[in-house]
C-alpha cells in the first residue's frame, strides 16, 4: 500500500491523541505538525520524531510532500483551515463539530465538492463497537420502528469548567448523540426545543437539554450536564436508550468495564475510545483513523460518515442553542 504522508494542525489534548495513533499506523508517516505555541510544537515534534514543524498552519498546507492532514483545532477555526486544506489538495480529517455554524459547514462542503482530496469529519461514536452493533440490530429490524430516544452525556464540574468558555455542552457533547440519533433513524429533524441551566458564570451554561422531533414521528431527548460533583470518577459517561415499536436497545458507554479504587479515590479509565495498550493507542479513535487512511489508499470516499450528515448534526445543535436562548421551538423543515 502507498505510504500516506500526514500532518496535524492543532496539538491540544486531542491533537496529541491523533499523533499517538498516527505515529504507528502501518503505511503512515507522521511528517509535520503545527500549532501556534512554539514550546508545545517542539515538545510534540521531539516526542514523535517529526522533522517539519510550523507555527503557521498555512505553511504546513503548502508543503507538497504531505498527502493528508488532521485538523484538531477549536471549532470556530474549522471553516478557514478546512477550506485552505482542501484547496491545497490535501485529504482532510476534520474533528467534530464540523464548524461553528450551518453556513460554515456549507462553505466547507462546497470546497470539498470540487477538491482533489477527500473530506471526513471525525464522529468517533460511529466507530464505537457498542453503537455499531446497536445499528446492526436496528437495521435487522429487531426492535421495529424507532419511536423514542433518550441520550445522556455528562461530566464532572472541573472538566466542564475547563471548556465552558470555549464551547457549549450541546455543541461539544450533545452533537455526538444527535449524530447517533440521525444515523440510527436515517431520518431528519423537523424541530428542536431546548432549555439551559446556568450553575456557574462561564460563557456557556453548564446544563442543556434538547428535544428533537423527527420527520418519521420519533422524539429524541439529549441531556448534557457539565456540572456533576468533582468526586465523580472522570469517564465518558454516555448512555442512550432507544425505544422501538417492537423492542428496545440500551447502549451504556459510561461503563468502561474497569473501576480502580485507590488512595486517590475511584477511577474509571477509558477502555474503548483511546486506551493505551502495550505502548500504543488503540480503540475507536484508531479504528476511525485507520478507516480514513484506507479510504485514501484505495481512493474510495468515506461512507461511514459523510459531510452532509455531519452538517445535519451541527444544524440540530445550532438550532438547540437558538431555542434555549429564545425559549421558542425552532423549526428546521
């Protein structure tokens, strides 16, 4: 298989996870990294033995030797970076949320339509084996037609407080669940009603609930709470209940299957999304990035998640934020 020469734009927590996965995927060479922070840039370049480093992502995108790039920056920056990357001819893996607004998503999709490279937005839950198996059961007709869904994705206050000035619970976490709902139902959302609760004085409220009405008649409720007690063991506490007219499915992504009780308290380490196993990052993030790499190597466009589907999730959560501010139902169709 052809070697894919890869770059990363953005070296925060998740950019580092991308580097940890990409640096030992067969057929991939992590060749360049970019961040605005020179000290972080040198730290990551030394750790992953990356020769090319850039504080300006435009310089990385101008590198003709790079085939693909992961964009792992703040979502408000996604539109401009993604469009520039697509215009440069690179294959683009863009972390969720796709962009800050539906119109920004449209601009990215328009750039992708005429681009040489492929675009895939990172919706990691579509590569979580628990969610994938639930999708297979639904597609097999085992619970009939979906009529109701309830998702919860909650965090301790200290974790939430670290990002509430940057992104809302709905756009940061609720977007996972609305994307899963859209994927499972293969339907569209016709209206959204949401409410917020502000516990602390951050830019965004700590708690948001959204109710989505689907064209086929189903209702989906999304619960995002970033204000759990700090004694709560940090884990991706995510649960989804799916009720059909002939049965039900229950996805528990909050149970990691391992609890460690030591002198510092209770801990639930990640065992699914990006666990460290025998010195390498494994799990759903690796599966997702390996899928993207295979698409590049085979020339087949990604089918598991399409840009228009990623935009639909942004549209729903953007509408939910509008609804919570106005107190009114937002109609989408």
